[in-house]
């Protein structure tokens, strides 16, 4: 994947925190650390969107034993 340079100014305590994360072996560089933060933020936004979509999809149901039995039967039928 192509990369682009981005200059970021951070407070010293944040820079030390990133350096500590790198030294602990969790990240290979500050770029790796920031890229992970960006990916996680993007996933969080996607999850928020899916949750909002689910909440707006109508009233929910309370699954009972019949609900789960029907789901299991449908899966068994699908893989058979």
C-alpha cells in the first residue's frame, strides 16, 4: 500500500506514551501506532453506524426456545 508523509505535533506526554507502546513491543514505529489508532477509529465508526441502523430497524423481539430451534433447523438445512 502506498504511504504519504503526515507531520503531527503532540504534547510531550503523548509522544512518551507512544514511545512506551513501541518499546513494549506492541508496535514497530510511531507510524504503526498511529495507523492502528486510525483503523480502530474507522472500525468504531462503522460499528456505530451498524448499531444505529439496527436500532432504527424497528421493534425488537425476545427470542424464545422456538425462535432458536427454528434458527438451528434453518442452519442445518442450509449446510445439508
